[in-house]
């Protein structure tokens, strides 16, 4: 697959919503260990708004921009702020109706930059950054002309990153108050973002 089209991207988003919805209870249970237990609900709401917004899109830049703004306007909370930042960052780095491998890499790198504007969390802090940063780095590193290969490498790195949060102590947000007790459970945000990346790859 040498090009990613707008329709492909909508398929990726719809699949992400389906997969996240199926696992929403699990994400909320993980969140209940260290947070207020609403992450599953929050990310389903945010992804629903994103998918709805994307359906009207005809080219990448405007579609991604609308997705990012709309989710932040419609849904309050950190989940929608981070996802909004992700898609707004993508919008800064995407042009046209189809993207080749290099353009897809640029778009996802832009997404990471957009999230970094919204959070100071670093890799190793036990947050969604532990899925997102490895995913984007893996995508940048792979030499291929095939868009699906890039997304598959990103998904694998995100899943591995989320799994690794089980052994981490939370350093960020409310979860950091739990100190050592936060060890032994995967981070809910890392889990849901890795689920999104996995769904992106499998949709193609």
C-alpha cells in the first residue's frame, strides 16, 4: 500500500472507535486503580466526536483540523485535550487527499508535537506518552514504501510501550499520589492509545 487516502484514514478512525468501545470497561477499571475510573467513557466520547467530525472530511489538513478543534470544544477533560492536540498537530503536517510513506511519517510526528504542547509528561512517567512516543519513533525508523508496514510497526511499539507501564511508578497527574502502589497495573491512557494505534494498523 503506497498511499494513504482520506477514506483509508476514516476507516482507521472508525476501527479505533470500535476497538476502544469494546475495551472501554477495561480502560475504566485501570483508571479506577489510580484515577477517577472514567477513562473508558471519556475516550469513547472523544473518539465518537472525532469519527463524526472526520466523516465530512475530503482532504487531510482541514479534516484533521476540524477533528482536533471539535473534540476539544465538544468534550471537556484531559482525554479530549490530548486527542485534540494529536489531530491538530497532524493537521499542521498533512496536505492533500493522499499521503505517501514520508507524508504519513510527517503527519504522525506532527501529532506527537501537538500532544507535547498539551502535556509535560515524558516517556517513563506512566502515561499515554509511553505508547505514543515509541509508536511515532518506530514509524520514523522503518525503511519501507508501504504505509501499512509503518502503521503496523507503530502499533507494535505502542502495545509494547503500554505493557511496559505495568512496571512503572506513576510520576504524573493524580496517579503520582499513589507512588509504589501504582506499580503492577498498566496505565489506562497508554492502554487506550495503544489500542487506537493497533486498530489503525488493522483497519488497512
